[in-house]
């Protein structure tokens, strides 16, 4: 499962890392964002993490 020679699971992991970093920085108020944005990216993080984990299990 690749896109342009790069694993979909790797891409999902990088997206998860970016979302997690954003959540951490906005939660600690290093990045000022409205609460709604913080909540929506948290939901996106859960969804992407679930898909990432599911693809990892299925790929094994």
C-alpha cells in the first residue's frame, strides 16, 4: 500500500505526529487558537490515529 512509492502507513504516522504536535502546542498556549479549532483537530487526531492503527494491523 503505497502512494508514489511512500507507504500509506508512514504518511498516516506523519499526519498523526503533526496533529499531536499541534494539539500539544495549542493546549499549552504556545499557539493561540480558538477552542473550536483545538477540539476539531483533536477529533481529527483520533480518527487519523484509528485509521493509522487499523492499516498497521491489516498490513502485518
